[in-house]
C-alpha cells in the first residue's frame, strides 16, 4: 500500500490533507474563527500536509495512521449517538 501511495503523490496529498482537516475540525476547533484566521489555519494545514507527504514517500505509514485516527474518532461519534438514542428510550 505504501508503494501505491508513493506512486500516486496527488492522491496521497489529498488524503493527508482531508484527514488532517477532519482531525482539526473535530478536535482542535473550539469556536468559529474569522475568515482570514481560518484561511491561515488551512494554509498551514496544507503546508503541514506537504511535510507529512515527504514522510509518507520516505516509508512512514502517515496515511494509515491518520486513517486509524479518523476511524477511531468516527467510532466515538457513533458510540455517543447510540448512547444518546438509548438514553431517550429509557426515559
């Protein structure tokens, strides 16, 4: 899989950027920022994605690690949703 990701640089970059953006929005963004500050944040995320792309091409499993992190975050959201629904039925 790392070889395929190394061969498809643009796809790998987009995956890294999307995963990092999701993690930022769900974990680190506490309130809505003004447009210029949001733009600066996303530009910095794009630059960080380039750095992580170099690590991915060098052989580190960056995309896989980010995918696991996003998967665990989605699992927690599903768990909260199920707990909320089951709590409403008991009351």
